[in-house]
């Protein structure tokens, strides 16, 4: 493959993909809000994710475009932050649609971020891409608007795939680091009732799944999650075992609300039950390296 474009590729997920694909593409270009430069053979090009400024020329003759742009949801859901969470996703997707359509030789395959949070809170039913039930709250409506902005513009010469990604567990970023810290200092008990499901995926399986989607040319929506959602209470128990801490103080909803206020985040991120499974990946023959959470933890710690 010749050229990979990753928009907003300097973050945690972007670096996972760069490490995975650096020897598989002749050229990798990162669209970033930082300055334009080349580091270790990776080309960084400035963009604001909303308007053309020259970056759009990089899409010409690209093999793959992966869009990861969007304000982090790890913040307080103030009116201003909610607006930015929505607009950062919609506007970046819309401007990329325009850029793709303007290309003489557009990217062959475009993978756009979405989220497994698009499915309703579920303690019972496992949500797949065929029978999964969409809910109705702020995060879900953001996801719906995001996917609508992506798919409603037809790109005849570019395949499109929306990645409904769960929590990605990795060594160098994301949710795993603060969770591991909590477990190490004795606060690795259940969070809230503890019966809520966590859908997760190991960083290596995340990168391999993206690679697999490109090889198989899978389009439409696809869940990027491990096959085994796990209840919060069991997730935290396995994490305590992995870090070697004998007990974990549970944190009820009241104290989660207080704590989330002080660290400027929302309790929804740990209390929503995400019971999501990767039907399309499995049906297409993808093999997960880390199906069980204990194996994932052993590798990451």
C-alpha cells in the first residue's frame, strides 16, 4: 500500500496505528493542529479540521484515509463542551467529505471514527451491528449525527467504514492508565453497582482489526470490540489480580459524582453498560489475540 492519511493522528489511537502501519505503507501523513514538519519519516501537515488550507491536497492518490478527529468525551458535559464534542466530529467529517469529492484520485478506503456508545444501556442483550438497539441520550445522538454526516455524502470512488470502537486498552494512554493507578492504590473495587458491562479491546487487536477491515474491504458500520464484554465488578477484580493488590475499595455513584466533578469528567464514562459484540469481525473471520481480559491485562502490565 502506498499512502496512509490519519487525521488527528497524534493522540493515543493515532500512535497505535502509526506503529502498526509504519512498515506497511510507503508514506504516512498525519493531519494535525500542530505545525507542519517531518519526524522519523512521518509527514505532519497542519489543519484545523474545518476549512481547506492546503492539507486537502494530501488526500490525492492516498490508499487509505482514517479520521480520528473529535474532542475527547473525557470532560464535563457543559453546554460549551457538548457543543464542541458534536461540532468537532461533524465538521471534520464534512470537510473530509468535500476534500474526498474534490480529489481526482481520491482515497480508496475511508475509515471514520464512531463509537460503541451508540447502542443503548444494556444489562441483558448483547448489541451487534445487525440487531443492536440504538438509544436516545446526548452521547448516542452525537454518534448518530456523526455517522449521518459521514454516510449521507456519497463518495463513488471511495469505500466507507464507520468504526464503532469501544474502550481501547493500551500501555501508553487511554482509560487503562488511570484505572491501573486506582487499582494500585486500593480503589480498584467495583464502580457504582458494578453490574454494568464494559466493552473493551486490546490495542494490538484494535490495530489488527483496522488492518483486517482494509484487507477485506469491509464497509458500513462495524463494532471494534472484543468478543467478551465483562461486568465492571469482574473487570476490576481481574485488574486487582494483575497489579497484585489484595483488595479494592468500591466507589458508589455518590462518590463517583464527587470525584468526576473534581477531575472534570462524567460518571457516564464508567456507569453506562456497554454490552457490545463484534459480529461482523467474527463473521468475516477475524481472529482476536486477546479475547479474555486477564490475558489482556497480563500483556499490558
